[in-house]
């Protein structure tokens, strides 16, 4: 009843609102007081082994796969190790080049997804070291992995994943820093700034929740949409992928995500008068490019809803409405940017009157391959 949902009409909305706490718990005790390093529970990678790594593979399904896309990019940027993110059911059957010099990261909220487990067993068989990122203590994925990093999101009931997703990104960020401390590859962005921003992330997620009222209005409008496009570049493309999945899962509105620079190679043909486009612009380095992509869809009549990092001015000029997000380190923006997209999907589903917490044809955890 209402009580177990903490007064919220649906578990999904309750879980969206739990994110500041979930992110805080997932960070808790893992960043050194000195501000220099990351402790990942019992994970103690030998620096020499990390320096010899040829690749990191991140494998998952659904929403966890989108967290993996972001995690892979962070590992490359921060640790300087090539990272590949793949869908578990694809990885398993393609004879992957995995050996002792591979770190395999399985990401699974439930820790019971059959495809993820099968991929993980295959990687182990080929000699990889396996690390699991999961939300369920003692789950199959946790038991079979060499190392485990828990997300402390707490039980997630709604089928559409929200707080598990954002905490997976947080856990992956910590993993990326942990690896970076061993390879010594700081990358262009600096670990210190990142850790500083990471500490402020729970507050930033809290601040991001303040967009709820305005996003609710867009969501009510979205209840009448038949299609929607989500566009972004870099990390924003991965956020776009998660945004379209959320919308599809619970509101049954057809949605597609595109890397904004790729629009002109096909998808632009689908943009007509009033086609809704959700444009993400949270990455300072890609601001100019994003503005021209937004102009491209505007010129074909699209109605643009922009989701931007507050300080990236100039984007709002082309949008019907602009949702402004708090400023955190660019590599952490996916956590903050997930919030309005979750709320958009939620309010679109409510407007359409679907079964928000238990969408048709979907299960919380898929234990068959
Ligand atoms: C199902 C759920 C998704 C989830 C995916 C992976 O499809 O409906 O929300 O992202 O499984 O689940 P996992 O527990 O492995 O993260």
C-alpha cells in the first residue's frame, strides 16, 4: 500500500527520490579523507597486474548496460586502459578475445540476470579476472565473481531501474579512479577535481530533483506523443540511451536515442514539424557542436526540450523549454542528468495511465537466457 511506498503513489517515484541517499551510501567510506584515493571494499588490485591489462570489458543488460557504457568511458579517460562495453547476450556468443590480461566487469542490479551470468562464466573460463557490481548482497553474480563492489541503493521494486542505475555509475566511477591510481594515468581532467565533485554529488542529485515540477509539465505533454528522439554527444549520448529506454519501458511511447553527430546520416529524415526531441547538453567541450545539432533539428520543425548543465548558456535559445541542472564535474553529469529523464518517463506514464511499477511484458529480473 501507500505506506510501503513511503507516501509516494508509485515505487518508481519513491526510488527516484531516494537517489541522493543511495548515492551518498554508495560513496560512503570509499573516498580517502586525504582526498587522494579510493578504497573499494576488499578489492586490492596489484598495480603491476593493472598496468599489464590489455582491456576492460564491461558487460550487462538493459539499464545496467547503459551504466556500463558510461563506466567504460570513465575507465579509458581516467585510467588510460581500453574499455569495451557490451550487451551480455551478444558478448557470450561472439568468441571474445578475453584472457588473463582482461578485467571483466559484470554489472547487475539483481545479480541474477541469466545473460549476464552466462557472459561472466564465459569470461572466467577464458581466464579473465571478474569483478561484479551489484545491488544484492550474496546474489549469484556476487558469489561467482573474484571481486565485488556493492551499490548501496537499497531494494529496488519498480521494474524500471532508477537508483540502481545512478549508483552503478557511482561505483564504476570509483572503480575507474581505483584503476587510475594504479596506472598513474590521470588523463586531462585530474583525479583530485573529480573526487572533490564526487563528494558533492549527493547534494547535486538532491538539487536536480528540484526540476520535478517543470518536468512534470513536459511529462503531461509527453503523454500525447507517439514518438520521441533523445540526442546527445559523448557521455550525453549514453544518457540519451537510458532516457529513451525509460520512456519506452513505462510509457510505451516509441523513442530512439541518437548520437547527435550521427543524425545527418539517417535519422534526420524522421524529423518533422513538432517532432519532440530531447536534447542533452551537459558537456562543456561539446557545447558548440550540440548547438549546431539542435539547430539542425529545429530547422526541420522539431520541438526541442533541452536538458543542460546550468552554465552551458546559448543552448536554451533553440529550445521550447530548457531544464537546467546543477554543475558537477563533466564526467559526473550522467548521474545528475538521469534525474529529469526518469521524471519525464514517470510523468508521461502517469499521464497515459499505464501500470508504472509493473509495465507490460517486462520483468524486474530476467533469469532465462
Ligand atoms: C530487466 C529489467 C531492467 C534491468 C535489466 C538488467 O530487463 O527490467 O530494468 O536493467 O533486467 O537487470 P540487472 O538486475 O541485471 O541489472
